């Protein structure tokens, strides 16, 4: 077995483990804010690890570069959407005033 295949398998296993733990946490954790933590780890860590495993498996080239861009976008996007979802939830519950556009 090649080193690249082993690395890809390890990354894939780690990514799937994070995603499965996030799904389990969605069913166990109470309330939207606790569940938001589970979703943010899935989108910020789990999905990028799976895409990174695909990039390592692909090998050097354009395909791997495109997959690395997707992994970076998923990691950044997950970190940005979690606070936005929390803010929208707080506004919907009336815990935070809504800001009207100018």
C-alpha cells in the first residue's frame, strides 16, 4: 500500500468520524445553540478532511488543487456561517434586537 493511500485513508477516517460524531451530537444535545456547536465542527473540520482525503488520493495536479480550494472554502465557510446562524437564532427568539437595514 502506498503512503499516499494510507494518508488518504487516515484523513477520510478522521473526517467521517467527525461527521458521525456531529450527527450523534445533533440528536443528543438540547437546544439550538448546543446543536450549532455540532454543526460548526462538521462543516469546519469534517467536510474539509474528507475533501482533503480526496485531494491526497488524487495526487498532484489540477484536480488536487481544485479540491484544496474546495476544502479551504468549506473550512472558512463553516467558521463564518456558525456565528451567523447563532445570531439569526437569537434574533428569532427575541434575545437580540433585529437590525433594520438603513
